[in-house]
C-alpha cells in the first residue's frame, strides 16, 4: 500500500503528459484525417492517389516503426531535431489521421446523394454543401467510430515511453523498478488507463445523445 | 427571350445513350408537363436543365445563358432554377425553418431575420406554418414535399423544376402537393413538371411533352396530346395509363 501511495504522484505527472500529448495529437490527427479524406474524394486523380498512398503506408506499418522513423530516422538526416515529445505527438497525429481519414471518407460517402443534389440545386457551391449539409450529418454517423479510434490512439501513446517520453507508462516503468513492486504498480497503471478511457467513452456517448439525428 | 431553350440535347451514361436528341422551348409563365414510360429519359431531361447531370451534347439556355458553357457560374444560374425531388431530400439535421432559410442566408440573399420572415410566409402558403420548428423526420411525406417546395421558393426562382413530386407519396397526400403546385402555376411560375399525374398534366399543363426512347416524341397542348395523339408510341402509352 505504501509503495502505491509513494508512486501515485509520479503516475499522476505521467498521466498529465499522456493527456497533454493525446489532446494535441487527436485534434491534429482529426484535422489531418479531414484533409486526407477530402483529398481522397476530390475530383482529381493525383490527389486521390497521394491520399491513398499515405493511408496505405500508415495502415501497412506498425506504429512503433513509424515512431522510430520519425524520431530516429528523420532526426538522423540533420535538417531539424525533434524532441521526443514532439516526435511522439507527430507520430500519434499522423497515425490517427490515416485512420480518421478512412472513417470520415466512409461517413461522407454514406450520406445520400440526394442531399448533395438538393443543396447544389439551391445554388450552394460544393464547399458550402460539404460544410453545411454533408459534414454535419456525416459526423453524427461517424461519432462512435471516431471514439473508437481516439481510444486506440490514447493507448498508442503508451508506446512513446520507448523513446523516453515521460508519459504515464514511462512513469509506471520507473516506479515499478524503483519500488520493486511491479505487480501493484502495473495494476494501478492499468486501472488509471481504464478509468481515463471509460470517462472518454462516457463523454462520447453524452455527445452522441446530444447530437442524435432526429 | 425564352426562359428555357433546349437545342439538340444529348446525354449518355458511359455507353448508354439516355437522351439522343431533344429540343424544345419553354416561355415565361408556361407550365410544361413531361410524361413518358419509366426509363425514357424524362427525369434525366429535367436534371439537365439545371446541370445536375453533365450534358453530353447540345445546348441548354436558361434565360439566354448557355449552361453547357463551362465558364458559366452554374451556382448563380441554379439560384434562379428551383428543383423539387421525388424523394424530397430535405436536410434531416435542420428544422423545417432552417431548411427553408439555409440557402438564402448562406447565399446572402438577405439577413437571417428577413429570410425567416419570408420562410414563415412560404410555409404559411404551403399550409405548414405551424411546423416551422419541427424536424423533417417528424413530418409525413406530403408535408415534407410541401416544405421542399417552400425551400426551393425561398430563393425566388424564376423557374421551378419538379421531378415526379408525388410519386413517393401515399395517395391521400398527393392532393395537398398538387394543390400547392396548381397555386404556383396560377401565380405565373414557369414550371417544368415530370409527372405520372395525367390529371394534373391535363388540367394545368400549357403543353405536354411525351418522351420515349431518348426523344421528345410528341409535344402539344394537353387537349390535343391526350385527345388526339399523333404517334403510335404516344397512343400505346396513353392507352396504358389513362
């Protein structure tokens, strides 16, 4: 019990880092996903291909390889130097972005063509149609899948401990070896992740109910 | 100047030639009803008039503007050409009022307040003033279609296109929608109506176009077209539907 009480403040510091990284990365990831999805659906073949190659590259490689590529690989070129937190945020954002883009693309495509036709027949442009008619409807449909991906991305942040980011998992590892009580520290670590993710999905279902399609 | 002039219109979907050669003219305040068997190209014809379908050949002039010219700002032209769809296509995430005000507000035809005032007038006109705050999902088919008409009218169009507006409705709802359309016609709206309602075509049409196999087979005042059809295909079609 004493070990847990001693370790807890450190774990909370780690949790702060995890949440900080997650919140920035998930917003960036969503924006990347939106842009890539729109490129994927744009009426230009080249843009479709660029988007598809990006998504395939991310989906076809492990997260940890992407992380190493960005942190060690890109840094080794010497043009710039990303610190480990920034590299971690970038990796989570890009990874989530690829998956988000597929979710958003499917969501947009699930909206009936008649919606676009009605909007266009009123004289709205394609951008206005997307913004006011298609995306608001698509997002409501996508919300459960978006939540799912956000949870996966949150858990992926634990891998940033491998490049030394002082996140929740990294703090847990340090405490486990410092206290010689790996069982309890990792148990607590798991519970903290569980609680955070549980709160996240509660928030998501609250939002879902609020914006439910009539 | 004619409201609509169609010259040698052609439309193909891949190898399938849906409209082979159609020409016609619609004058101001005319009500044109388009009839014909399913698959004859009558909906496609209508959808070419506001370029919802890319036009494969020929020309379509709306108030003198050739909309087949790629340089034409089609969004501008569409503001003058309202369209009503078989499946209503109301925006389900918006209230009835928002459905009607969205385009005028976003396209800067006036401020929110003016748009709402006009929307209430239009909803009153189609008999749905009390449904302004409802969502489309809470309306019956006939009510939805009347909202769709109000939505199109909110842009002050000069032409209204109707694509089988009553085909998806329960029989008892058809009358309400037709009444609104009749009122519009009497007020002098230029209308092109693709329809299976021969009664409406006979009563309200200034001219009726019979379309079959990608051509306008016959075009005449309703009395003549229904009473004294000239072509075999028109006779065959009318004998089945009348």
